[in-house]
C-alpha cells in the first residue's frame, strides 16, 4: 500500500503541479513586465521551489564527454562492457592510443546499491579519468526489472563483484564506495581462498560499513533497534502496475530518500529557502549549484527487497563479517586469506552515515596481509559524501588513492 499511496499522491497533485509550472513560466518570461519586478521574481521563485520539491527525478545523465590529460582535452565515450539483469559494467573509454591507454592503471569503481543512481559518483569518475582506465557498476532500477528476472540478494551482489573482477583481470584496483565495501571485501576474500589467479592487485574501501559496531551512527542504531520483520512490514512494498517491475518486492527509493532527508531536515529546508532567496536576488550561480546538487540527490531508484533485507540482517544487525561468521552460499568468508590484494581504507572524520573506524576495521580482518600492503586514510573535516565528491576528494583524497594504486 505504501507504493500505491505514493503514486496516488503524485497523481492527485498533477493538476496543481501543472498550474505551478505554468505560473513559473509566466512569471519568469522575458515578455512579462512583471518578471522584472521584486513581486514577479518572488512569485517565479516560489513556483520553482514548489516544482522542484514535488517533481519526479529520473536517472541523471553522466554528462562526461571529455577529460583533461596533460593539459589537453580528450574525448570520452561510455561503452557497456557487460550487461546483467540488475547491473551494467560500463567503461569510460578515452580517445587515446592503445599503447598509451594500457599504461594507465585499470580501476573498477563499485557504486553503492543504496537508492541513488551510479551517477552520484560523477565527481569520483571525473577525478580518476585523466590518469586511469575507469570502469563503473551502473545499477538498474528494480522497479523496471520484470519478475521474470528473478531475485537479487547480497549473495548475488558478491557473485557479480567476482564476475566483474575476473572479467577485468588481475591488474585491477577495485574502489568500493560506501555500502559495497562489504561485498567487495567478501568477494576478494573468496577469490583469495580459492587462490584465484585473477585476484585484483588492490582494493580501496571508502566509507563502507565493514563493522558497524565501531562508533555507531544514527543509521546504525536505527537498524539495530528494529527487528527484521519491522523492516519487511514497514518499508518493503510491491511495485504497482503499470510499471515493468509490477509486483516485484522492493525497498522504494523514495522511502530511503525520506529517511536521509529527515536526518538533516533543517539543512535541507535552509537550502530550499536559500534557493528562493538566490532566485529573488538574481544570484544565478548559487541557484545553479543548488539545482545541480538536488537534481542528483533527489534522483532515486528502488532496491530489490531481498538484497536490502539480507544486507540489514548480515551487515547491520548480526555483524557477520567482523565476527568471522559470514557465509556466501554456505562458504565461509575469511578475509585473513587475503595475502595478495593490497588494501586502502578511506574515512571521513565527520561521517554521520558510516562512523569513523567502521571501514578501517577491514585492516584487522585482513590479518595476514603485510603492513606494506595496508594504508589507512582519515580525511579531516569530511562527511560521508565528502569522501568521494567535492573539494576534499579532488584535492586530497584522490591524489592519495592514485599514489597508492601506483605503489602496490
């Protein structure tokens, strides 16, 4: 009923939104003398804020057509390397001579399957592109996956990580952003236990919940205080008709977004008040920055219910990986088997989603990995999103990751 109520609300508001969009166009038109007055700008700003708060946001485009290498512009094309039911492996192919491109380290950036599209990592990709051969996991929206595609759970996620790593070869560095840190560490551990010759050279775990018992955040505490039945009954819903994935059980993206928004409700309210003021004052640059951020932040997708519930149970409630009891299809996941793949962890000092120490717990689990293959970085002043996007990421974190990749 949750999803149906959401769709019904959108349908009910459709006439009001249409009138609001018309009002914005009229009051911002260059042919309307009122648009040049404070009253006209105020009305146009009010309509735009309302429209942006109530509209549907589809999957954003990557909008990465070029990169700068040694001061020169290089064209970039996005190729689909592998296409699976729930995820595509995409390649940001730079227009470089093959011999030159092969010299650059190969990097797989694993985007979180946690509500936002992989395009949330646009800044991550842009910073890595000049000197790295970049691949990214591009997750599909579960509400667009027909029931005939079957289920997708945490075990399937780990299988997919292994498949992608084997496809890309042993000279690979895997960068897991947030939630997939668990799956990547588990996948590498399983490959190591098999002495798989295609084990990656290195892995970078960024802001990931390896051990949520360390410095638990509000998100972690919420997961622990509710039993699994509560999550299944309260936040899981079936996709309604006529969507392609009709009747599939999902964790709706709008539910997760609501949770994240309410965690920092004051900040988001101030941001939209700020947008109104910028529009009235004619501060186009600040208004564009707001639009750019929220166009991405408010674009969400649904997650397969089985993946969400298994992750809640395994990672956030039972802590199977740090306790040494995690199993993947009846096989024990033992990170101490990792001896070949170098490890770097990156954490934000002010991360309110994945607390300080939760990601670096991986170093203790990889007990048989030599110290010269371990690097821990804590970014002072950075929050969760600052770990992989923004000024700190570009100027401080990314250069350290690039150095780590080249040293191992």
